[in-house]
């Protein structure tokens, strides 16, 4: 419930900050009415990219660039 204290606080803010607060209030009202962006999208489909990525057999093998550090 808005009070005189809230109004005084809002009116004492700089104009740019006050506009941000008012924009946020408008966003919250739209979200409550269901006009805002959807909160959750479609669930990912498991296995959709199966076979598109391969890991080479020597993935864990030491790199030649680091031989001198590993000796």
C-alpha cells in the first residue's frame, strides 16, 4: 500500500533514478498481468545434437608444446 513516506522517498530521487523506479514498477505490473516476457521457455530436447560432436581418442594425451615442462 503506497504511503506518503513512499511518495516522499520517490520524489527525493534524481529524475533518472525515479524514471528507472517507475519503469520497474511498470515491468512488475505487466508481468503480473501476463503481458511480460515468458518466465520459462521450452525444455531442451535430450539427444538433439547426438553424433554432431566427437572427441578424439588422444584428447587426454599431453600436448607437444608442454613437453619441456613435463620432463
